[in-house]
């Protein structure tokens, strides 16, 4: 469900207390390392205006720049990469989506030394890890407050990663629910396929594989055909290479499920 303008007004009212809380805490800790340029990339002009007003209130000396897309930002980005922080809004999209993650990785690479903070309305429990993996300096989930955004904006350096406190429970829950992964090839193949796959890694001929495993040569051919299909390999050499990559723990090889 998309956010309405009424939703954003309610969030603005709630944010007032959070702003005061963040400002009082930062004053107690000494002068914050306030950003000099804050560039906001949002798809919704109303949300840009709301957050821009909040940030101007918190950082009155900062230059607040607003863009409706990453393309607009790219066309007008400043040369002051060392003092610019970019807020990149994902909206309702999940960073765990491969296409979205690829987009974010490309943007952060193009951003150079700028800090990039990702903001999302998606409650993906592992989103923080995906964001850090992309190179983001922080990820602001939908349950985070303005005070946590302020802390992320005041992070001292681009190598500092800020994880909002509100993300910790979901992260721990997600990590606790993850099933234990079997090492290497065992994750992808049945016991018999595994034996044939290991022989294929060694470069054994079908007759040798059949003799060693006590199988008919025709059965070995069926197993090899299924292994090659799962690896999307067009020949035995390619299959052996991909098997070696998987055995070494690579996550870059796509393995198709069983028919």
C-alpha cells in the first residue's frame, strides 16, 4: 500500500518530538559533525519537501538539495564529494530484490567518496546487511525515527556504518531463523548426483564413473545431463568449472532446482 499525503503529515507530527530528542542528545554529546551538503533522491515531490523542511530545521547551515531521481542527481551532482551526503529513497522496493540491489550498487559506485544513506518503507529484516554489502553508510527502515536518521547523517566518515537501533531485533530474528547451510556441493545435489559431480570435477570418463560407482553407463549419462542442466552448462568442461566454483563456496553460480 502506498503512502498518502495524510500518512506523511502524521509522520511529520510524530517527527517533531523525535527532532527535539535528537537535538538535545546531540547537544549533550557536543557539537555534531553536521553535513555541509545533503542531497535527497526521492520519487515523491511531497516527501522531498517534508523531509527537506525537517533537515533544514535540524541542520540550518547545510545546503539541502532535492532530486526526484538518481538521473537528475547525476546530471547536477556537486564536485564536493567529500562533504556531501546522499539520501537515496527506495520507496516500497526491497533491496533484497536482485535488480534493486544492482541498481543501488551502481549508484553507490558512481557516488564515489560520498556517504550514501538508504531509506526504505520495506520491512525486509535482512535489508541492513544488503545495504552494507552495497556500500551504503546506513539503512533507515520504516520503523526508524528521525533521531536515528540524524545520527546517521552525523557519522564521522564514509567508512563508518550506522545501524539504527530499531533494526537490531529484526536482524537478530532473521539471523536466528536462517537454516544451517550445507557446505560446498552438498547444498545442490542428491547423494548420487554428488558422487557423479565429483567424478565430473576430476574429468573422469563415463565408463570410469560407471565402474567406480557400480552404475550402468546410461545411468551415468542421465545424471550428468541433469547436473549440466542444473548448472546451465553447455559442456563437461564448463560443468566442471562451475562445480569447482560451487565447491569453493562461490555464490555467483546459479543452480536450477530439480525438475
